[in-house]
C-alpha cells in the first residue's frame, strides 16, 4: 500500500492504495464518485473514460501509481450544474437510453472538442470510435457533438 495525493476535479484527495490499483477503482471505491463506470476492464469500451490533464483516458487500465501530479477530471467535475456544452447537447438530442455508457461518452466528446473545436463528421466518428454504446445511439451522439461544437 502507498499513499497518494491526487488532484481530482480541482481538489486534492488523499488515498491509500496498492500501486497497481486501477484509477477507476480509486475513483469509485476509495473516493466514492460513482459517475465513472466499469464496463469491460480492458480499456475497450470507454465507460470508464476520465480526463488526465485534459486528455481522455481509460481509467480501468491506468494504475493509480502512473497518475503522478496529473489533474484528473471525472464526469462529476466536468461542470457545475451539468452546464457543459456537451452535457446540454446530450439533453437536447435525447442521447441516452439506458445511460450506462454516457459519462464515458460525454468525457470523450468533451476532450475531443477541446482538442478540435470544429470536427468534421469523420473526425467525430474516429474520435468516438473507442466508446461503445449498447443501445446504439451513435447518430444522436454525433448530432450532440456537432451541436456542442457550435456553442464553444
């Protein structure tokens, strides 16, 4: 076990964890933030997506010991009051059905728009390709990203 000071959603959090514990479990089990979801455990589905220094990463495959001084943003810290342009567009386009993958989808979309504020349809499809939605709301996801890009 080792002690870590993590910067999560703008604040410092002290945790004690095994160095190989995935960041996902630190976020969910040790910090009690349940918005980031477990999907596959192999970084294939994107349900566990969070930002590390503004870049979308799969928290299920990143050991907490690799975070260092990086700044972590979870879905809970993306915005106050769920008013990030991506979150607003998600509601406008009625994207979620079951909702399970949505926090990962939103976090990936927000990072995509930070890196490329005016993506083409093809760039959206490529940028979101690693996030799976069992309900198949991909067209609504793309429409929401286009709408959000217009509000940045």
